[in-house]
C-alpha cells in the first residue's frame, strides 16, 4: 500500500479541494481558528494537522503524504482484523486486496482527510474486537479515544457506531459489554457534539450535493465490492463475498461495516442530500475481508475434497478441520452472526473438570491428518487439565502429540498411539501451488486494473488542475491585467499557485482570506465592482467551465454583477479549459464609458520566496 501510494504522488497539480487544504494549512493557527467559525469546521482538526505538516515542507508531496500513511495504516489494520477474526492467510489476503483496490489508491493520493478517517475507523474496529475478547473496563477507553479523534476528522464517521452496535447485537453479548461500549461511545459523542452544532450552521457548504439515484448506488457498489467495476474480476469478487458471508464471526464484523454506513447515508440523502462516496470510504474495509474469507472457504473445500480422494476417513477429516480451525483462533470471538447463541467476548476456555483425554491432531503439509489420542492425568498447578500441542502452518499442523500430565500413563486400546508427519516431495509441490495460487489471486486483479491505476495518477483525471490553469495565466497575463474569479471560490487558483498572477489586478477582492476568516477572501460590494468594470476594456476570467453563458444565477450579489456585466457587455476572445475551471479573455464590445475616477486596485504583491504565504 505504501508503494502504491507513493507511485506518482507528485502528479504535477492540485485540484480545488487540495488547493483549499494547502492554502488553509499555510495559515497561522489563529487564522485557521478564525476561519473555522464561519466555514469548514468539519475539517478543522485535519487543517491543524496539515498546518504542522506543511510547516516542515510546503509542497504537493507533503500535502498528500498523510493520506498515503493513512491508507497504509488501514491496509495493515484490515490485515490484523483478518488474522484475529479468521486466520493469518485471510488477514494477508484481505490487506493486499485492500491495497490494490483502485478507490483506495485514489484517496491515498488526495490532500484531504478521508484516508485518515478510514484508518481511524479500521483501528476502532480492531479495538472493538480486542475489547470483546478481553472484556475489561479499561479495554474500552482506547476504543473511545480513537473514535473521538476519528469523528473530529470527519463527523460522518459516526455512522460506524451503527455497524458496531449490530456486531454486538449479533454476538448476543452480555449486559456488562453493552455498558462498557456505551460509556466509550458516550465519550466519543461528547467530543463530537460541539463540532456537530457548529457544522450544522455551515450546512450550506454541501448545497451542491444532489439526491443520489440508482446510478449512484450502482456505481458505489461496483467501486466498493470489487477490484474492478466490470468483467470477470468483479463477478469473481462478488461470488467470493457471498461465500464469505458464511464465515461467522468475521461476517458479523465485516458485513455491517460494509453495508450500514453507505446505506444509512444514502437513505438520509433521499430527504436531505448529504451523500458522497468519500464520506463513507471507511466502509470499504469490509469488502476485502469478506472476499478473503470466501477465498479461504474455497480453499478449505478443495482441501476437503483432496482428503477424501486420498481415502482419509470422514471422522478424521472432521476432527482435523475442527482442531486446525481451533488452533488458528486461540482467542475465540465465537458465535457471531451464526445463530449458535455463543457470546462474544470470552477469549479463554474453562478447564474441564476431573480427568480428561488429551487429543492431538497432526497434519502434514499436504493436508493429510492423523489423530493421536491418549488418556492421562494432567497436572497444572494442582488442577487436572488436558494438554494438546498443535503446530500449524496454513492450517496444517506438524509435530508429535505429547502425553498429557507429568508421568501419567497413556492408554488407548491397551497401547500407545502416536502420529508423526513427514513432508514428501508431492506435498511440498501442493503447498507451493497453494502459495502460487494466492499470489496470482492478488496479482491478476492488480494487472487487470493497471491502466486505471496509471490514469488515476494523471493530474488531468482530477476534476481540475489548478497548476495548469495558473501556468496558462503566467503565459497569457500581462502586468496590470484585470482578473475576475467567478464564482469567488476559484480564487483558490491564484492562492495555491500565486506566482503567475503576480502583478495582475484582482478587481473584486476587498480583503484577503487570511484576514477575513474566509477561504478565498471577502469581495467588494456590487456597486463598487460595477464601477471598476466600467473602466476596463478587457478582463481575464477564471471561472467554472460551464459558466458564461449560463442560466445559473449566483446567490452572491457580487458574483451576479460579474456574470451580468461580463456576459452582457463583453465578448469572449480566448478560452482555455482544464476540467471544471477555465481561463478566458473577454473584450468589451463597445468602448468603455467615461465614469468618475475610481480607486485602482492594488496589484498582487510579488512573492519574496518560492513558497509565499497566500494573500
């Protein structure tokens, strides 16, 4: 995941949201705090983190490095979940599958908070599993702390609580577990409430979102459930997910995580549009866990068939599978979503009272198993206990059964039976084939999606490329040329890459963003702007590409003046489009009217360093 995240990280241009992260992160802490009172409170903690990062080295690579680290941590946490909930190879496969998912790689290279939020949710889920296995009161506080930080990074992460609650309900945990979980959740929600109150007042920021339709849902499902959205890889992944649903305790954790946050946000967005796939990116972690569990079940079925072909009695096969599975889960998270009524949270097994029989199952590396049984007295701290030595590798155990107890006699049919396992050349070949199959199962989807990985690392594949627009401005603008940004948000182009705009006159800017506590600055009133426009015969426009001409009516009165005057009194002479943003030169159709002298806007200052602080 780290290698894929670093590949093409410096793609040569920020897009709009990354530009916002860059310019806000370059401000001082008091300026950031001032900004959060009016806009982007939901990203406040992330901006403070990026302030510390960009203070070390301001640049595009540093801007995206926290997301790369977040995606890398998430891949490792997904693998750790697979190990705890199933077995090591399931964890390994799940982590690798998460790493090669294109959607993961996309947000791993975004200068926004979503990859970090995914890491926080994966970490909280792992802590939840650990707390259920060791239900001590102190086990819940790390879980609550990670949740609180994750919620402050993005408040929509709160939907993961519904997934975790369903995991507890499916496991039928005790009242004490619910109480510990509730206390941890209460602390996390307490930290979130002030942010939720402030961000609710800033809800106009997401007014651009639309009610999700069926196409949105289908696209989300294809992006989340498979490495590629179409073709044989997609359908194979979907089939493995269906097979993985029978994995018991892993299913009780992965399935709610995968489904509940997206479904809840899609449902709420039918009444109040709030949905975007990046807001629920953290739910993606459930899919590779289910795919890996399904692949493990397929491998188990193939091994079962091979044992049957070798003539191993069914009783020994059943015992082998049971003990091998038990050996891989010495800390049980039992009964979840399986309907057995077992409780989550008991990682230790109670010792059998009295005299017991020790059973040891030994498997060769090709999966053949023999059962070695013996009866004896086990003495451990004065108590009677059964001892069994099981060594596993990929679910295959090798070793010799040890007699239980110190000096106890093993009696089984009047004699002693032991089992030894020897590795033969055919079994080594089969083991290697299993390893090669696992490698291919990850490599083939990656190679299948390689063109998409390459395209995603092209700056032109982002919604816009602010660096390209600024480069055009540097080539076309002359000193003193007037510039308008329509709407005012696109001033982020000049703030993220200020050098090409040095000397240009920003006709509408009244106060810089840093001083006014806004993202792109506070603009002058519509009357004063109309007077300034009356005195120019040419103006450069940095605007949204679908504007001019357009039926869109801006909500801001100053933006309305820009649109009315430029669209009504000027004609377009040149235009350069880069995604959602364009640079265009407009020439007045008639000579400018004589007006009273107006104050001339101050030219943009020349930067004193390669990385100036945005004005």
